[in-house]
């Protein structure tokens, strides 16, 4: 069990919703927020058991009651219901991490309309709707933190609708920062290729990881734990004056050169 009274609990007393958090990066973000003191709502769609196992593990490690919430982030009403269920389960929300983000790299010329709709709805529309749903409570409380997950694909022009959606997440972040201050800060992180997901991208492009590492000044890929640490830090008092920022966690990979 974590030290509930230690100096490493800067998020103690806060309540967080992490969308798409039953596995992979979302699960790591949920773990890190819980380790830093927050109670967390974990969402799932097709992986209920993974979500419930994660919640049970977080409860064992922290001694706090976390919740699992079913969430479909492709449909507007379902997004609102998910946020409402998380608010009910935790007694309110003051941290929202918009992590859910389906991927597609099918070229625009061949992209099915339903894939366009799915990727755009999951990455952009869901973030806007979830944010809209938490604003009243955060404003009433006088404090809120929203962190959006963009991606290194936002800096590319050959990742089709996913790159377009992740660029839109950046614009949404900046616009919301203007609208929601001073009570609420809105920031984004844009990870490059994540180390633990290298096998997934290799199924699409077997040379991608090797080329990405070769072009990265840091000489390696970012890890899920590193991304989650930055998300958690953005919710701490040390970053009270940071809003509308996008932090690219890619080891310098995004810089073009010739």
C-alpha cells in the first residue's frame, strides 16, 4: 500500500476521470494519478474485467475506493452518461484526462467514411463533450484540471485522419484554455511512438520503430510511465500557471531536418 501521508501525494483529495483507461496508456495514467493521491474513475467498453481488476489493484495499493465505469466515447449521449456515472461514483470530478483516441492511418483516398467518423468522434468530439460535462462542477468548486492526449502524429501529414484529429485536439486545448480560466487549466501532451506499443505499429509498418528511434535525438522511444508522470504533474500546484500548452513527449523526434 502507498504511503497515504507522504510528500508524494500532491493529488490527495482530488477526483479524476481517465477516458479509455482499462488498459495500455490509459491504465498507466490511472495508476499514476492514484499513486499521487487521487481517486480515479476507470472507463471501459469491451474490457470490463480488465477495468475491474485495475480498480481492485488500485484500491489495494492506495487504500482508497476507485470506480470502474462503462463508457462508449463514440456517441454523444453515451459520453455524457459516462461522465455523469463517474461524477456519481466519486462524488464529483476535478481532473479530466481525455485519453481515449482510436487510430487509423488509412490514406484519405481510401478512407471509409465510417472510419473517419469513428476516429474523429473518439479523439475530438468525445474530448469536447466530456470537457463540457465537467465544466459546471469544476467552476463551482473553483478548481479543475483538464489534460488532453494529442500525439506525435499531429506533427505529421501522412497519418491521415488520426493526425488531423490529434492536431484538432491541440487547437481545442488552446481554445478551451482561453474559455475556462481562471478556475480551470487545459493542457495537452503529445507522445511520440510509445515503447510498449511498438509491436502494434509494427503490424502496420515494420520499419516505423527503427526509423523513429534513428530520428530521435534522445535515442529511444517514450514510455507509458513517462507520459503518465507528465499528465499527473500537469495537475499539481507546480503547474498552476501553465494553460493552453502542448508538451511533445517524443525525445525531439518531431523536428524536421534536411
